[in-house]
C-alpha cells in the first residue's frame, strides 16, 4: 500500500484483526490515500452496538465511495 500512486480510500474498523495504528499513520502521510477508520467496527464492518449502528456505518461508507468516485471522475457522475 505504501507504494501505490493512484488515489485510494481505505475503510477499516478498530476491531478489525488487520487494524494497525502505526501502519495507518504511515499511510495517512501519503497525499493519495484517504483513510476512514471507524470505532467499534470489525473486519466485516459490523458495529458492536448492533445492526442499526452497522447500517449507519455502511451508509457513511456508501457516501464516501460516491464522493470518491465523483472526485475521481472530476465531477462527472458515471455510477
């Protein structure tokens, strides 16, 4: 991930078994990588507080993905 040059976005929860704060900090220093980290969320993007909280996380991710695509397409919506 440290060598990727294209615009990227990472979604991760702090309860994900791949979560590593030091590594995320090094990725955050790269201008082309956006990181969306969620508290109390696991690898499957399930929130510890249950289904409604998980749905809210998925809604947030969906909006961020849409924004990311629109920025990548310079405002041209091609969804």
